C-alpha cells in the first residue's frame, strides 16, 4: 500500500501541484481512507519528501542506464533530456517552483542531492568527450560541470522563463546546444550538427 500511495501521490503532485493536492485527494484517488495514508506517513510534508526523493532515485536509475550504454557524450545528453521529458510528460505545474515556495527545506536538500549526482555524471561525460576528441582538451571539467548544473536548474525557473513564453522542450534543446557549442571540437561540431539535423525539431515558443 505504501508504494501505491507514493505512486499516486507523485502522479497527482506533478499534474496538479504540491500545494493544491490534499491528503483527501490522494485517498479518494486510490479509494482508501485518509487514515490509511497516515498509517504510513505522519503528515503531508513527510509524504512530499518521500515522493520527491524516490522520484529522483527513479530518474537517476534511468540516467545511469543511459550513461552505461551511450554511444558518445553528445547523443548521451540528448537521450537523457528525452528520458527526463518523457518522465515528466504529464507535468502541468512547475515542481521546482512549488517546492521552493512551499517546501523550502526539502527543496534545498533536493538541490544538494541533484548536484552531487549530476556533477559526477557530467564530469564523466565531459572526460569521455575529451578522450574521444569530441570536446576540447583544454576545458575545465569541474567548472563546466557546475555551470551545466546551474544552467539546467535555471531554465526550469518559471520566473525567468515563463511557461507562457517558452516551451519546455525548446528550453532543454536550446540549452543543450548552447552548452555543447561552447566545448566541442570541429569533430564534435560535425556530429552535433548531423544529430540536430536528423533528430531534432525546433519548437518555437
């Protein structure tokens, strides 16, 4: 039952928002009493916390699989973007914005865990790019991996990139291209241009 509660809560939180979804909404959606939820979670904040970090674990399990099977670090980044976009395809509100506003302590811990995981993953990707000649040999890997995390977090800030003006897919694709063009070699540029031409469709806002 605990897993069912977490799964349904994740679905509702992402589609309706952390603030608007009540424990009654979750109980009614599952067809159980609210008392049953409280048998597993002391309050809504505890439930939000578990949902957030279990969701993050699931996402990074998927990313690890992509990392392990990637052909090259350029296509790897686009595969990760597609995976994450598909995971959040039913998202109707900004989880990052709502967490930051209504659950700031959970948000801060989430940022730390996201950085720890992404920093390591991106560093490995950058090293692979340098080793394969797709990224410039003189790049500062630690600096760029931190900038990449900062950028990926920033484009999800709806106060800077309002959802009424910017399509999410457009933002991610544009940022990936912006990031890659700053570090790729001529060989990497050819690969990037061919990949974009073959696989991506520009989504105008």
